[in-house]
């Protein structure tokens, strides 16, 4: 029996991501079968995950994922210095605001279709900066796994180089390498096209559906 349990396949988890604050909607989402919600760390308080929201999601039986996203929509944004700044800011939100447990992931968004040259240069430099910021913040001890949100080409390259520990594939199937990355199921999480779903009290929520890879740990957490 123990051997059967160890080899039994895991189920993919059903989730969503949104810029909307979900505190009042957590129970309604769980009733609709959502296992997790992905929310934001950023400099924009209006879209950020709050501690109360994180607790409401956890109390509803949902897991949480987080992504740092500000202006990562062009190559010029990505530098090592920007990675250092974003890594430090994400660390502060994770530790001081949310109490996110170590060992879970913080994803960093590459929200455009980068070229191979962009990935080899600016984007790799940015993620090197993120790692350095987390290393310094926790005095060289392991803390958060660094994830990447982006195209198949970007996710694949950063994963292969060990710059990212987990990948969340963007819904933009026209991005370089994304169709193949999805077909080969190389992702830890995959995002699908936007939709609208009911929340509490008849409120309609604009969300992007997501799913986890059944055999991988995408770094979700509870508080």
C-alpha cells in the first residue's frame, strides 16, 4: 500500500490570478473548486496581496502564490540593479507584510516576448540581481525560491541555467517557445486566457485561470 501511495499521480491544481483583492470572495472561489490564487507584490498597494487577504484565502482552504510585477514589459527595464531593488522589495513584502514561509516561491514577471539576446543579457542580469538581493537579505541562508513568469523561451532558458527554480508560463501562446513549452509540459504552472467568474454577492471577477503541473511543486503556500 505504501508503494502504491508513493507512485500515485498527483492531480493538477485549479487556480486563478487577478489584480483584484479577494478577501470577501475566498469562500465563493473555494466553492467553485479553486485550489489556489496568485496575487501580486509590487509598488502599487491597490493590487498587492494583503495579510488579511492571505489569511482569508488560507481559511477558505486555498493556497497562495505571489508574483513581483511592476514594469517588466520591455528589455530596457531589466538590469542587475533593478533585480537587486526588486528582490529586496519583494523580500520585505514577503517577510514583513505577509509572513510568507521560506521554501515557497516568489515569481518575477517578464511580461513581454523577449528575444534570445534579451534573455542572455538584460533578463539574466536582472535575475542574478534578484538572487543576490535574497542572499544578502537572509545573510546567505536559503529563503525563497525564485520563479519566472514569461514566455516558453524565457522560462526554458532561465530554468536550464538554474537562474529560476520554477516557471509559470504566460497565456500568450504567440510568444517565442510558448506552444512547445506547453505541449512538452515543462512548466510548473500554466496561465490560460482571461475569463469572468462569479464572486460573493453576485460580483463578477475578472481573472486569468491557471493550473499547476501535477508532478511539480510550484512554490504555493499558506499563512
